[in-house]
């Protein structure tokens, strides 16, 4: 079995993002970028499945500007076998991404697609579900545990009320949550090796996908700042403030 | 054209986030109709008819909708879609699971997690963990939307008088199967709709220490929450996680105890009315958003707080 893992290049989660003055978006120039943290977890899971002998190949796909190839290299250094790069604007919408990925899946025929539950830039939380719908596959979202047989995946999902276990037919799309695993660091020799691993380049045109956006961004703004509060000196003072100023306790 | 709200329900009760979703829908126009899909939904349709501003409740009571499996629910939404200009669901794990699937089948780009209706085709939504807000205009014929419940008041749950219309199911695709669930189910108020939330972080050091917070929460009638670090460390169950990738809360009072205030955590609680932080590190970023900050060792402050609340 082959596993496909879509990985997105996003602003590193430690960076405090800045909104551009002209309100067209956030500043991406000279900002540290990284693989979406959920996608690292997805890559790690795919590698573990391969190491357990349940998959032969882990193929990464990234859609984005040319630097997205660096993100593919990061995943290859973790241990993935090869990468597919599809050049597209940074803002390519989830629906278009899902269509591109579904078309790649039709060519590659993976038994499983594992992706992040959410990209931490657009916070959309929809690509995996959309891709699954387009392919007509089963979906298991927000996974915190995955176990496989040749026909099925049993997945524990993190839901609002707690945990839920479902069994889905393969091929499936699984979207991963934070507690599925702890992604590995790439070792120096593996980083060197990754440089020689193949990355194929495809285009939206060659895949026959129209990536014209459906949403137009009118503006991007800073959130309203909270007014600075005060420090209290004791628990007694805190309780008093809460009683008299807030009145909720 | 009418607007459709998907009713989220569990164990015979409508999820509170649904009522906020109805409020968001009411800013788009009318009539507002609702869909109750499930198996043996009992009183949910009747309860739904009482929600203010809903005029019709469609009920699809059929085995394939038990446990809200997305593969079966999405085709039902798709089948209904042509009658509506907008379809909305709460941005809960329920809504996040099913709506994008329906959107893709309809060839529509979903608008996730809206916090404001600017006009019937234009919406405001947080991006980058709420460090920016995007106003987006949809060019799709039909708009599929998930709603951040804390950004909209709950619609009144009574006073409505909708009619019920039964509709048939779309069949079981047999792609997935529910096995079991392990719900945390507590006596305390539900986290996302509680008036007060008491949250603990890595500073709590151990699972057993969370009982200190539970004592305080019980006295205040509060829900208990946690940071990701606390959940990862096993101090609290996953559904306690507040933040960018957990739950979003906006109570009257949020108490962050032993939580540093990473942007991913702030994303889930910054809109709380009053924020209290107890942290021994006076430089902790949580103090930048706290209305009342107490620099103290939580192992002294929390028991003292508890006794002061007697
Ligand atoms: C993709 C991604 C998604 C994420 N999503 C979320 C999310 O949804 N929610 C979330 O919370 N985090 C999330 N995080 C994690 C986030 O970045 C932080 O790591 C996390 O919030 C830190 O939790 P914490 O504040 O409990 O722990 P720490 O940052 O370790 O802070 C512990 C605090 O406790 C204080 N403390 C220690 N001992 C005491 C004591 N005795 N008395 C008083 N104070 C004490 C310390 O001074 C410190 O400030 C996410 C991260 C990533 C990468
Ligand atoms: N441009 C992209 N390239 C590759 N994978 C992507 C891209 N955008 C989204 N994904 C995948 O889809 C997941 C969910 O993204 P989103 O729906 O945008 O929140 C991510 O975690 C990735 O696995």
C-alpha cells in the first residue's frame, strides 16, 4: 500500500503574525515558515505505518509557491520516499487544494491519505473532508489513534464530548489531531539523503483543475486589542474585585 | 430563498451551539428552516419547532443518520441544498466533520468559523489563531457556513411555532461504522456555553491536582478547561482543551491557572469578558490579556481562593 500525505507550508507557529498595512493579508516576507504542525504528525503516522510493514511507500504532496518544495524536503528528511510539488499561489483555497489532491490520488492510487485536521494559517479545517468527498472515500477526522487491517482503519476521534471510535473502509482519508503521535526530528544524515530523493512537479493545468478562488478577500484586519488589566496583590483582593467589579461570583 | 440550519443534537438534547447558529442565520434573512437528522430522534423535532425564528423543521429519522456519520449525512444535505441560499452548522466537531464534505459535493468553498455576518454574502472569520480577521465575500451560489458559537448570542429556545415535515433518508453508503464512544460527561456546565470557566495548564503538575480546580469550579458553577500542555500530559481529557485547535470559549469569567498564555491558547479564550490569570512567572504572556493578574504559586493561591469562596 502507498500512503499519500499532503503537507502545507505555513508561517511557523511560534511567529507572531503581522497584518499588512494595506489590509490585503498578513506579512509573509522574511517570516520564518515551516511545515504545518498537524502535517508533521500526519507524516510521522505514515512513516510508522510503513515501518510496521503495512505500507511500502510514503508520498508527500505540497501545493504552494516554489518554496513549498522546502517543506517537501523537510518531510523527505523525516523519512518519506518522494514528493510531488504543485505550483500555485499561497492562498489557494481548500476546495481547489482538495481537487488537486484528489486528482493526484487518482493517478497515484494510494490506499490511505493522511492529512492534518487544520492548517494553522487559514484555520479552515476542511481539506481532508473535501478530498474524501470528491474521491467518494470514507473519512475519519481528528484522529488520536489509528489501527489498520487490509480492509479497514479503526480510528479514535477527538470530539467535543470526548472520544469516539469508528471503523472506516479503506481507502480512507484520515485527518490527524495533536495527540496522535510525537513527530520525529530529521537526523543530519537523513537531511542529506533527502536532498537526493525525487520531487516531481505538476501543475493545476496538467491536472485539469480550475483553481480560481470562490472567496474574495475584502480585507484582513488586526483583532481588537484587549485593554490592559491590573495586577492584584492577594487572593483576597482578587475575590473582592471579582465580586464588586464583575459581579459574577 | 430560505436558509437551512443543521441541528446538532446528542442524547435527546439540542447542542447549545445550534442556538447561536440560528442567530447567525437570522442575520441572513428568512425563512429559516432546520434539519434534524438522526435515528430515533424522539423529542428533538418538537423541541426544534420551539426555537424562535425557525419556520419549518425537516426531519430525517433513519438508521443511516445514527451517530452523524459524515459519509451518510453529506448526501442528505446535498439533496436539500437547491432549496436554500445558505446552509449553516455550528463550528463544532460535528459541523466541522460533515459540512466540508457536503460543500465539496456541491462544489462550494465553505466559509469556516464565521464570527460576523457583514452581508448575506460577506462574512468575517478569524485566521492565524485569531491574530487576524479576514472579511471574505463568497461568489458561490449557495453558501455553506460553520458558525463560531461564542460570537453569536443563543437564539431563544422557546416561542417558535415551526411546522414539521418528514423527509426520507438517502441510504447508508456503508463506508464507515460507529463502534463506541467514551464521553467525559460531567455534572458541570458545558465548556463552550458555561458562564465561568476555570482552566489549568502545565503548571498544575499532576492530574490529581486538577481536583483543586474542580473544587473551585463547583463553588462557582463553572466548567473546567485546560491548555493543550495539560491535556497532552494527561492531566485532563482531550475535550477540555481550549484554544486554536480545541474549543473556543467566551464566558463572563475565565480563570487561567498555571497557563503561560501561548497564542494558540489565547485564540480560544481571548474574547472572555473578564480574564483572571494566576501564574508564578510575572513575565508570563497571559498577563497581557488578563484583567486581573495574580503573581503567585498556584498551590497556595488556589486553595486560598477555594476557602474564600465558602
Ligand atoms: C499546532 C498547534 C496547535 C496548538 N493548539 C493549542 C490549543 O488549542 N490550546 C492550547 O492551550 N495550546 C495549543 N498549542 C500549544 C501551545 O503552543 C502551548 O504549548 C500550550 O498552550 C502551553 O500550555 P501551558 O500554558 O499549560 O504550558 P506552559 O507554557 O509550560 O506554561 C505553564 C505555566 O505555568 C506556570 N506555573 C508553573 N508552576 C506554577 C505554579 N506552581 N504556580 C503558578 N504558576 C505556575 C509557569 O510559569 C508557566 O507560565 C498548540 C500548539 C501547536 C503547535
Ligand atoms: N496547499 C496545501 N498543500 C498541501 N496540503 C494542504 C494544503 N492546504 C491544506 N493541505 C492539507 O489539508 C489539511 C487541512 O487544511 P485546511 O483545510 O486548509 O485547514 C492540512 O493540514 C494539509 O494536510
